[in-house]
C-alpha cells in the first residue's frame, strides 16, 4: 500500500490479490455454509468477482439465504448494516469507526486514512459523493 499523505492510502492490485487469497482461505472456516457471492455495487463488485473466481462459488445478482455479501471495507459500516443475509465479507474492516462487524475480513485497518482502491480515482474525496448525499439527504 502506498501512503499519499496523512489522509489517503492507495491500495494496489497486488494488495487486492493478496487480500482476496486471504479471504478465500478463511471462507470455508468462517462461513462454511455460504453457497454464492453477491457484490455490493461500486466497492464490492470487483472483490466479489475476484472472490467468486478464487472460491468457485457462483456470483449472483440477488441475495439468498446463504449468499456471502461482499464489500471493499466497513468504514462506517452503514452499507453492510442495511444488507439482508447472514454472511458478510470485506477486504478491510475498521473496528473503531464501523457500526457493523463482518463475519470475515482480510485485514484490520485501525487508522483514519481513506483507502483508495485501484478501481477508484486517486483524487477521490474521503467520503464518496453517493454516501454524502445519503448522509445529508
């Protein structure tokens, strides 16, 4: 990971590959009944596709009783807290800011920096536009 400044860290594709391998190894132990994968639009879709390839679990467009719901991170945890289903996974979990704890995560991030993933713009704001609208709307 590359630190831009005190507020932003860039996560590389190499980092993502390692995080996906780590998650894939944990799934059989932490959520053994998961039978499919759903990616939350925007942040969770790419990790969900990669995790589907790594685990062999099918990627689905609706959440079933045993679907693993995937996102990039739990920062505030609000998005994951709204999701139906029993099983959740993220690349990064921020326990000090999140109202939600996923069933499985690859890495704890205890800092306050905004993580910029390779599928995002490097000049992105620390809070995404769609989250800001929900917060103020």
